[in-house]
C-alpha cells in the first residue's frame, strides 16, 4: 500500500516537473512581469490625510546588520521628506518600497557620519535610476562642503556610466544634489525652511556640543505637529520645539545601562570602548530626563530612535525604558526599522 502511494506521489511530481519544463518560457515571463510590477509604493505619500512617519533607521554609530543608521521618512500633503540618511538608509527605504526618486527634500540634522553615510549613495542612485529633477538637500552650515565631497567621490563612476549610457549623460546636469545651507538670524534658534501647500518645516538648534550647529526639525500639517530631534542632550532649549507635539521622534540613550557597562568593559580590557561610552553620555538624551521633558512639554507620543545600546535581546529590551513610565504618561514607542506611524 505504502509503495503504491509513494509511486503515485513520484508520478504526480514527475508530471508536474515535466509540465513546468514544457511551460518554462511562460513561467519565466510571468516571473519577470511579477518582478517588474513589484515596484515602489507610490501611494505611500497619498493614502493618509495627516502626517505619516516611517522610521527607516533606528541605528547609531555602532554598526548593526539589523538596523540602518539615522533615517526618518515623513509623508505630509502628498509629499515625501527624508530626515537624515545614515548607513543602510537606502536599503531600508527600498525594503519599505518607498519611491526614493519622489523624495522632495532631504534634511540633514548634523554632520556626524551616522546621519549622512548614505547621502552620497542616495544622490548617486537617484541619478542612475531615473530622477529627472535636482534633489534638494537642506542642512546646517558645512552642507555645501559635504555635497562637494560626494560630487568628487562619485566623479569616476559618473564618467564611466555616462560614457556607456547617453541617457544618463544627458541627466548628469540635472539629477544632482542642491545644497541648501540654513543660516539663523542673529540670536534666533529657529528658522522656517519649508512652506508649501500647508506643510511647514522649521529648523531648530538643539544641544549636541561640540557639534555646532546641530539641528532638529519641526513639521506641521493640518494642525498636527511632529518634532524630529536629531542628536541632542535633553536641554531646555528643545522645549519650544517639543511643546504640544503630537509626536516626537527623539534620539534615545539608556545611560543607566551604559553606566553599568563601563566598569565591565574596563574589567574585560575594553578601555577604548569604555572611553567612547564615557564621552558619549553627556551629549545624548538620557531616557529618564527625556521622559520628564516630554511630559512637561505635553507630548502625546514619544518615539525612541538612535537607540543606545541596541535592545537586541529580551533582557536589554526589558531594561531599556525602565523608569520612563513613572515620568511620561503619553504613548511610548521604542522604534524598530520599518515601522510606520500615522496621526
Ligand atoms: Zn548620531
Ligand atoms: Zn551626533
């Protein structure tokens, strides 16, 4: 009996394989059509009448295969804006099927490399993959120097591809990055940098010494307010930007855990790492201080990103936000790469 069943199964498999072989051209054609149809999600910017946020990178300078570095994509009024493009940002945006050539403007918070490592790749990929307009990149003073550096780094690549593909050569002049450096009038801490069709974006000076200027951004649309902190310690200078925000996407630093790790690093001979940890504590946002400030500012939803240390296992995850709930009564989210939040 068993033998008969096995023979029957083998026959079915053989017939199936034979049919697939005979139809291989049709199958290949189908697979190609599926692959080509599986393009970017052009509805992402349009299917919500408010503000939509994709956390495309929750990483920090520590290299991680699981997390892209700083990357937050915002859709408002049918437009796409990208805030920072750290390493892995492009891959992460692609994983979420974001049409990167539709990004209207990239905003850079500051020039620590984990916030712009993928900016050159983003500019270059836009040119290669059909961008027909310049990419506006806005950020602190120093931006023009960074963009000029990327132009120099990609010059050979552009030359080779242009020689091979005339349609790329034609676009070389237009599909470039245009640096828009932000200057603050004397004494001002905020500056409106975008205002179109009901979407406004203000740059705000934050506290990340010795990085100066370091910026956060406030986006408003249809009565809703979003603050993206960039890298900053918890400081009263950020209060106006946070005040009454529906959502704050904030860098996060579990200093109670890092403080406990430092003596262990030293005991294990990891002096270099211990010194890095000691030096990063003062210029990042301690989770408890952040919870207090978010409560004082009346923030509705606090989203933690730029996570240090990475909450990769259950123990760290459980301890990461320890104590924050005592001070902050709003909604709290520890972000993961790829989550989408709308309000
Ligand atoms: Zn950073
Ligand atoms: Zn930084």
